[in-house]
């Protein structure tokens, strides 16, 4: 973990975001360690983990992800393309996958569905935000 990650950690903390970490991130960033990744926060909090490479990240997401929205932040176009392809497959992918964009774009209103009334991560029919025109 380099200066960039430490700087992001500081910026998030200054803005009131609580960070929790997996095994590696909790040690490197000196943040509380979580016991499970399957937790949804209803406030300014998130869980982060440090992995070896993009393949480890993809495996981590397949094991612990919600299949809702995933994003990679990188300048390496080949790594980004691999991430997008591996997470945008029908059987084990996410409803929305982004490269260098906020996951907040995965929202009913932004997709033109109106007010969001639920989230579908099922593998059949509709996936992603479920909304009604408002």
C-alpha cells in the first residue's frame, strides 16, 4: 500500500467515513478488523481489503460480493478490461460494473427508472435497481 491509499484513507476519515478492513487492510491502515464481508452499512462506512492483484480482487468479489455493483479504479486499460469481462458475465457477474466511475451511478433515477424501490441481484430477468417512473 502506498501513499495514495494512505491519502485516501485520510481524506475519507476527514469527511466522516468510517473504514473497516479485512485481514490485510486492517493491519496496513490501522483500522478496525471485520469478521465478515457480508455486511451492508446504512451510513458513511465501508469495508476495504487489500489483495495481491486483479485476479485476487475478482476472486474476492465472487466470494464476498453482492452481485449488485462493482468498480475498478486503475489507469491500466488491460487490467480494467479483464476486471470488467470477469465481473460482467451472466452466471457470476454483477448487475453493474464500472471503470473509474462512482458506484453511485448504479441508481434507479440515473438509469431512467424513476424512484428506486428495490435492488435485484437475481440471475434471471431484471437485474440492478428496480424502480417506478416518478
